[in-house]
């Protein structure tokens, strides 16, 4: 098992990519803390891990609140003794409107959850990773953090920020044996795409807008996150791995 004796935190672990990642980590031997603001989803993920004999806890967490991120990390280290992997995955979308029509409050909320939370996760995880002798941080960006899309001003900006924040942290903490990478998923079968799926005109186009002509699954993204968290990626840091079926080249 690739993550035996490792302790990991996965934010947004109550559904989608976060849930698949938490389960994948547990199956590979990690002790996992599931963090999510959705208690029902978080507890469901916890139950799925325990059903297969994995070791995990769930902590309800608002990832834009620094005190709750500190508490998340403190409970994790007091429960499991250390921290080796931090997955900053929680994220949201927003209304599909032109930037001039996007409410300022909605912009702020997207930035807080998609970008500030990654900053907080890095800020408070790094000291514990140093205590553990190093580790890995994986941040969830997006295909739309690498290319623009109309009506996605805040999402584009927040996810692009994750890419550069990842590079910054990789440069700052490489000397501490901490690798920091990002993933950039394309259209993945999660709750965030429900609005697109309901659009009978757009969905046939969006769902095939990549080289593989299909959407991805959360498990496929979790496989990429597992790779970046594992020793198999020991010489990879500061990178953003596209998991988009070729969407960036389309």
C-alpha cells in the first residue's frame, strides 16, 4: 500500500473528488481526516471508509475560517499523531453571468472558498509537515484555472490563483522536503456541474469538449491525487497536472 503509516487531510471530502480521494487514500493505508461543511456528506464518506476497514475521522469545517482550519489540523494531529499529506480540495462554482453582473458578495465567497482556503491549508499544515520530516500538499485547481471561459470570472481567477500559490509554496518549502502540486480537473461527474447537465442545449457540447469526448469521474481524479501524494512523485513539485481528458488542448 502506497500510503501506509501516512496521515492525510482531505477538504471537501463529503462528496465528489474529495470523497473519492479520501476513500482511495484509506484503501492505500492512510489514516484520513475528512473535512467538509456538509455533515451528512462527510459522515457518509466516513461510513464508506469504515465499511472497508479503513481508519478515518470526520470534522465539520468551514474552510474559509482560519480558526476552523487550525482546529482541523490540531484535531488530526492529536488523533493520529502527525500529518503527512494535505489535500486542499474544497471548492464552489458561481452564477454564469458576465463579470460586470457578478455580485461582489459572490466574488468574495468564491475567492474565500476556492483560493483563501488553499492559502490557509498551506499556512497551517506546513508546520506540522515539517515536524513529520516533510510531506505533500495537493491543491485542486481546474481546467478553468489554466484557460479562460466566459461567464466564469471569479472561478477562473480563483483557480488560476491556486496554480501560482502552488508554485510559490513549492519554492518556499522544498528545502523542508515538502512537495506542493496542483491538479486541474476538467468536466468531472460531480455536483458542481449540475447546472450544465440541466442545460439541454449546452450539455451535449460541454460533455464532449475534450480529446476523449466524455466527462471524467471523481475516481480518475483521485488516482492523480494519490500519485502526487505518494513517493512515486518524489521528484515532482510546483507542477499542475491536468486531469481533463485533453480539455486544455481542445
